[in-house]
C-alpha cells in the first residue's frame, strides 16, 4: 500500500523517543530532521513539509510536552494530530442536493481511472447511501469510453444514459438530467472527457457542462502514483473550473503517497474518496485521522470494523460464535470463514489495519499468498463429509486420496490439519478468557503464517 516507506521511516524515528522520560529541544530537532527527510522522500510538497515540521516543532517544545510524564508519547500524538490536520482534519461528506437529482461531475486527465471510478462511486452511493444513481456517458472522444461505461453499468446493474458519440457532451448532459428527473434517479454522475494534458478546449467544455446546472460536486480524479504531478493537476483544475473534492486512485499501488499528504494543503479542497484496488467495491471514503493512524502504525480498527459489517453475514457470525462456544467447529465452518474473509479484501491489507500490526515480526513485508487460500479450499472440498466433521479419522491413505483430489501434497494436508487444531485451541482459550476474565490469550501458529 501507499505510505509503506514513509510509515517505516516515521515509525522508526518516533520509536526512538517513545519511551524517553525526558525530551530536549535537541531531541525534537533531530527527530524533525528525520521526519523532514521521510516526507520529502515520500514526494510530499516542499512547502507542505516546511509548514508541517514548523507546526510539530513549535508544539513539541512547548511546556506541556517538556514537563509531561510521558513526553515521547505526547510528541507522537502531536505528529498524529498534525498529519490528520494536513490531510483535512475530518472526513468530508458528499453534498447531496435537497432538490434531487444531485449532480456530480467527474473530471480529470486521461489514464487516471475516471470512468472506472465513476462506476465505483455509483456502486458505493447505492450500497452505502441507498441512492438510485444514473451514469452519464459524456466522454465522446476517447475510443470506447461510452462502451466502457455501458459495460460497467451492466456489470453493476446500474442505468447508463448515452447518446453515442455524434452529439455534443453539453446536449448529452442536458438530456440526461431531464431523464433522471423522469426516471426518479436521485443522483446523476457525469463521466466527462479527459485529455493527456490540460488544454483550453477541454476546460471550456467542462465549463459549458458546469453551466447547464450548477453541480453539487465536482470530483477531480487523480492517479496517486503520479506524485507531485497529481498536486499540480489538482491545482490547475481547481483554479480553472473549480473542484469540490478529489478522488485519489491507485493508493494501494507502489506509490510514495506524497499526493495524499499534499493535495489538501495546496488546493484547500478535501480528498473525498480513495481507490484501494481494481475491484468495483474498492473505493473508500477518505478518513484523514484513520490514514494518519495507519501511517504511524496505530492500526485502523474503525475501517476494519466497517469492512466486516459490510461483508460478514451477521446470522452466520452468530452461528459460528455458538459453534466456537460448544467446540463443534468443522471444516465446513472453516470454508465459510474463508469465504467471508475473502470478501473483505486482500489479507495483507486487512492485517495491517490491526493496531500494533507493524510490530509483528515479518508483517511489514508480508504478502499473504491468496493462492494458499485456494489450496486450502481445494483440500477441504476433497474431503468426505465425515472427514470434515471428524478430522481425527484422516489417516495416511485418506491423506493420499485428499492430496491427489486437491492437487496438493501430503505435507500440505498435514499443515492444514495442524492449523485447524491450533485454531480450535485458540478458540477454546478465547472462550476460557471470556469466562475467567483475565487469562492472557496466546496465538498458536501465528508466527508461522509470516515465515
């Protein structure tokens, strides 16, 4: 994910002062030099870096910190607060119109992922806000842009308004808004044309579209991997046509994350959403405080809980809890668990949302092998009903048969059986801990997952 290099550097720097009983101005100065290098290396705008370092330094050498019993932790809190402030302070909500339809213009350069993001946003608005969006194909220039949006519409079962490529985008948008009123679509999302670079013709067309009906939101879609260029693009679009927010795509990629830390300060426009993957549900509202926590290795439990709530079946979770309690957990239940976890997204990203996950040995470089989950599923599917419920009966000949049926090895079968037993032991410990209150729970086999 983005920020990995920055996170590693910042966490290493802050770790040095965390447990200090006393902090001097020299300590703060040395720490801020490291922080400055880390931010510049992450491609954060120089002016933004200077302002950030100045704000943290001033607060860190204040009397409240110097005389505190835990000055190191106080400084870490200041860094987190300033990082949060840098990215906007708090989540910026969508401005829905009191007189529907709400009109959202999607603007940006070619290649930023504007059309795909348009589909993702529509899907999110339907799922999270219970809206009835209409997608509008107003990019008549890029080859297959209209067809791409129509394909996304079919894939997501969402309506798409298009009039081909021979009618002007302004006319298409006019008719689309009227159509939305008649069809009772309460949100209109316009996929406008992009260019390889900003030019007058593009900007004039966007101004003309904007003049039809003042949009409630103008979202600029920028590729986080372009670094400082993303900030420059955001500035140009904002000064020329005016934007209300930014959607950062490819924030899950191998990017230094400088754009996410710079855009808010430079444009004074909030980051509204971030693209965290290629799947159509991989668009998330941007929470500055949660992102600051992730960068500083404090985890992101709120996002993890929201992912679980959105993807885990509540009734099945209750059934599972009962099975853990009565020690009747089977391989069929294990399969169900794998299915539910898969819906939440890449495992390595989920693990990094856990507080203190950065301290788990090897996790910072962990790339959980999703194919391993497929192998586990294949092994379980190759078992008989009796073997799934009573794995103790799985002897040598049975292991041979299961390995052959699943295209795996006997070693793979043995590993899974051991992990399953470890998991059952862990669940038993959890049950005991809940009943006795204070017993510390161990995590059998956890280390081996990251070797």
